[in-house]
C-alpha cells in the first residue's frame, strides 16, 4: 500500500512539473505572437521593463510604494489593452498571452484560500486516483455511496420480516454512511456485515472504504483469502512484510468475505487472531463482510477472534437479508424480454 504521504508527494511533484510545462507553453506563445507581429514583441518588452522598474522603485522608496503600484497598474492596463488589439489583428485569441494553468481554482499549485491554505479539489482528486491504484482499492472509484443504487433490490416483503429487502438495504446503507462520515482513527469502532451471497455486502464495504479514504485516512481493503496468504508467506518466508505492517497500522482495515479463506493448520486462525487482536488492542478499526452468521463465526474460529468481531460494544453488526440481487436482476431481465 502506498502511504498517503508518499502519494501526496507524488501528486505535488506532478503539479510542480505541470507548472514548469505551463511556463514553457507561455514562453512559446510569446515567441509565436512576437514573430507574427513585431508590435506585440515591443509591447511585451515594455511590460517587462515596466514591471522591473516598478519593483525597483518600490524598494528604493518604500514610502511611495502604493503610489508606484497604482501608476504601474494603470500603465499595465493600457499595455494589455493594446496587446489584445494586436492579438486580434494577427488572428490570435485575446487571452493567448494570459498565464497558462490546468486548474483555474489553484492555478496548478494544489492549494486555495488566503490566508489559510486548503487542498484544492484537483489535488484531492489526484491523490485519490493514485490511492485507487493500490491493490484492493481499484473498485472504489465505481463502488461508492454515489453509485449505490437501492432500486436493484426487490421492493417486496421478506418472508418472516416486517419490511422489504429494499427497505432493509436502505437502512443498512444509512448506517454504513454514518459510520464512514463519523469515522475517527483510534476509536476502535467497526462494522460486521453478515448475510448470504449477493446481498450487497462487498459493495457497501467498498462504499465505506472509499468515504473513509476520501476523508483523508489510510485504508487497506483485502479479501480474507489474500490476508491469509500474506500472513502465511510472512510467517514462513518473511515475505509481504510491508503489507502485513499496513494491515496492522492503517486507520481502517476492510476484510472481505471472511470464512471463504482456506483453513490452513497453524496459519489461518493464528494469522487472523494476530491481526484482529493487535488492531483491537491498539483501538484500530476493522470492517468485515462474511457469509457466516454470528453463531457460525464462533464455531469456525477461536472464541477470542469471534468475540472481538462480534463485540456489540465496538462493532455494529448489520445483517443482510433477502434474495441474491444478481439472480433477481437476471430474472427481471428475462421477464422484461418476454413482454
């Protein structure tokens, strides 16, 4: 997992390179315009001289700095008006010699606001795009609360329940979103999403991971199978040490499909216990999806693992019910085709 700090450095480095490209583009445009029209070249030279002279005058006479600045702005306005006329005359856009930048909000600096600097939306998008490239996070760009569609769930009563499947998933989505929006590192709160396959557990786990990541916290999303394999390689060969460290230290660890991993003797249970107990002891959060019920988790794993995952004081246990939405969607397509 690339750390957010490293990703931020990469994004800021790219912005620095973009500003250098911007300056090259501006220089090339000035040269092109001057080559087309000698008057433009003379006006640009006048503008450079005026700016340099104004700075020298302000430094030499601080008491007259405001007066010098006002006079320089007036003369700059006249030169710029002449430049726009000459640019139109030779077939170039009026703004052809304006500063070049990709983001109009921060002008490719990555920050907005005075006097308090905040990250620009373009920098936030760049950081997230890089984080999404990490193993386990690639689906977050398309599986998030913004793309969640409750209409794919049947709006019919569930046998033995008071509500419909769509009503249940809507409530679960709301609880997941509240968890993600209120997430704070070190509090140790978590989620246990349990239920049969095809009910939306993994999608909502990705929604939570994306929102927490978007809010600036570190996230590792990994299947239970990959987690077990990483711990096995680390235990027996010292491999995947960085991944194991990330799983232990990240703000939120998302484990998908717990219960599907192979039960390797001396590996699976000890690996899970190490991860779960270390994170629990340090107050670091875990979000888990599983096809197992709470009782099945106690049967399948060491009581010390199950007790931590099912602790109602720290974990919100959300039960998914209903029919497999993929089967429901396929059946609906068949019915629509037969109409």
